[in-house]
C-alpha cells in the first residue's frame, strides 16, 4: 500500500480547489482533482506532473462521475480515500421573485444534487468500520456563510448552501458506523473567479423594481471582493480537517468574531432593518 494518502477534490481549475491541490501535494498527499474543461485538464496535468491525477468530469452528469469512480478505484488499488472534498459549486445572483426557473434549478443541481451524487458514488472508497476500529475517511463540504445566513439577491445560492449544510449533517449521522466524519467550511468572501461571474451581471433585471437595489448590491459585493481572503487559508484548513479530529463546522471570514456574533445572536428583525437601510434607502 502507498505511504501517501489519497484525497479527491471536485472543481480544482481555480480558486479554493486549485490552491488546495498545491498545498496537499506539498504535505504529502496524492490528489485526484476534477475539472470540466479539456483545456483545464491539460493545464493542470502540466502544472502538477507528480502526485496528482486530473479527472475530467461534470459533477452534474452521473454517468461521468461513475466513470471517474472506476478510474479512481483502479488508481487506489488496495488504498482508500483519506478524504473527499466537495468543492465544485457556483453562485447565481438575482431577486428570487424574478430569477429564471432554469437558472434556479441549475443552482440547486450543482450545489446540492451533484454533491449528493458525487458523495454517494465515492463513499465506498471512504468506508471504515467504527465497531472494528477501522479508520474511515473524511468528507469536507465547502459550504459558505450563505449556508447559515440569508442575504438579499443571493437567495438561490443561500438556499443551495443551507441545503448543503443539512445534507452534510445527515451524512455524518448516517455514516458514523463507517467512521466517516463530515465537516463543513462556512467561508466568507474568498478570492476566486466567482466574483467576476456575479458582479455587474444583472442586466436582465433592468427596468424592474429591483434595478436600483441591485446596483447597491453590486457595490456591497465589490467591497466584499476587496476584503476577500486568500484561498490558501481554506487549503490549510482542509489539510487540518483531513489530518486531525476537529470541530464540525468552521466559519472563515476576515472579521470572524463579529461575523459569528452577528449571525448567531442578532435578532432577525434587526437584521431585516439593516438590510432595508443598506439597500432601500
């Protein structure tokens, strides 16, 4: 059996996934990472010629995920996965009232249904046995502060991440017999391409009652982008989760303590008033 531990990460073409590949290789892991585009497949294979296996599949296509499972199983041989990092995801902004039905459903498809698909297909490679004290692997859910706190014009993303939080907790309680732990990373703004895909992308709502509000929302997002943390911080946290027994959820934000206090203890009516003053006045 290999002395290196194996970990599978979805969505490694950029951002958190890309930085985590690099960091875990440095720490002695063999990383198996998924991308959708052929160009990213070739780029990453050139970037990481050793201790890395690039897998090309779309998390929303079950047959492609199943084919990747066979690839991973062949690579592992007698080894198990030390971890599965459900990182692939996207964010679609806009008022929930007016968001196109297909866009809303696709948000759920990528951030929720696909996470279940990937986890269910790969979980046999993580299984240990708690009664026999055979160690199982870890599942890391790359969630978001949006999974525990709802913000206007970010509704579809918030809903998908709230559901992801529930999914992860259910997995942890159902898979405990296999000694599989599930940990959530509830990240605030992290430097990634997700910002360019959402800032100033609301032209479809021009002429609606939400137009001016979305302009203000864009300014809030731009401020958040300027304060975004490096994805390397998340990479280091993933390493910690994979190698130690940790708490079950981590809020990662630049001003984490005020964030925690605000989310957990601020009365909901007060939060509503803050958003009203920020966006509607």
